[in-house]
């Protein structure tokens, strides 16, 4: 077992490998934060609130009330800050309306046989009148909550769909808005958080790890990168469509609404080596 030494803050020295991994994770995060002019003081205050939140909700002792003193001891956050942050109103995660409705609409459009051609690709839909139609798709998912025109206007703004010859065409295979910071930020938070949750559990525990694999190569030229990128996007989308179709089928077969959620994804990244 690695020997742990006390730090000036009263904690212990973490394994060097964990510190190295954390530094690597934080670099692209800080790069993004600086792009949005989010400075260290703002992040520091946000981190305090997250530390307190995790300790409050995930590290409580059975049948014992959580106290400011204990949370301060666990997190290293000063007791006066702990008390203030625990008493603050928690802001819920805001799900943009176009995301909540749109994700369901696209899921049905790319998996329901009524909306696919013989190759399994989503067909262009008349706005209204015939069956199937974009109006019918929206009404089947959203009932009377959203008007089809409202959904279409927002999708055109986000680059998700376009109208060609009076038909609505899905412009991307997956529901990833091309514009709209709020929508992109929602998926950023959900997907990166879930990936970190899976990876974090895998490194904390040895039993029943979450599936997490990657293909990593160095020394590739531009042609090789282009081919691998295209292959990843094509085959990755096939997998996502297959999983999406099966998830819809499984949910329809359930006797009642379940209480668990599932998330899996595919990403591609490449850059010039130092």
C-alpha cells in the first residue's frame, strides 16, 4: 500500500498517477472556461459548492444527521462557507425545451419504420397533410404541448433540420445542435459527467467495471486520420441507431415506467502531436 503523507491543508497526498490524470483532465476544461471568460475565483466558488453538495448527499452516515463540521472536515471547505452553501437554494439543471422534446422526436424519426426508407435512413417529411408527416411526428410525441411550427423554427435555428421542396429534412443523424450554446452545454454536461462517473467508478472499484474502451494511435498522417474519422463516425452512428431502436422497443414492452437511465456514446478526437 502506498504511504500517505499529510499536506498543509490537513489532507493526505494522493497517488501521483491520480494527480497526473487530474491535471490532464483539467487542461481542456480550463481551456473551455477561459474561452467563456470563467476565471479561477468563479470556478473556486463553484467547486466549493460541488464539494459540499457531494458530501451532503453522497457521504452521509446512516441514521446520523449531516453537520457543517463533518462536511467541512471531509471536504476541506471552511465551516462558514459550508454553512452558507448548505443553506443556499440549489438551482436545478435546466433542460432546454427543444432538447427534451427534440431528443424524443429525433429518436422516433431515426428508428420508427414509418419514418425510414428501405435503407433505414430517415425520410424527408411533408410538413402536414399526408401520413407520415412532420406534424404527425410532433403530435405523436408532444401531444398538444408544442406546435409543429414552433419545433421546426427552433430546429432550423439550431441547424438540426431544413425545409427543402416543402419537406422537412433531418440534417444530422444524431441530435447534436450545430448552434445554440444552451443546447450544446446540456449535452456537454450530461455526456462528460456520465463518462467521468463511469471512469471514476472503474478506478475506485475492481468489481463489475463499466465498459470503457478506446483506440489510440500516434504517428498518423492526415490521410490516415481522415479515414479513421470517417470510419468512426459511420460505424459509431450505426451502433447508436441500433441501440436507440432497441431502447424504444424495450421501453414499449415494459409493464410500467422504470426508474433507471442509460447513456452510451461515441466520440472522436485528433490533434497534432507535440
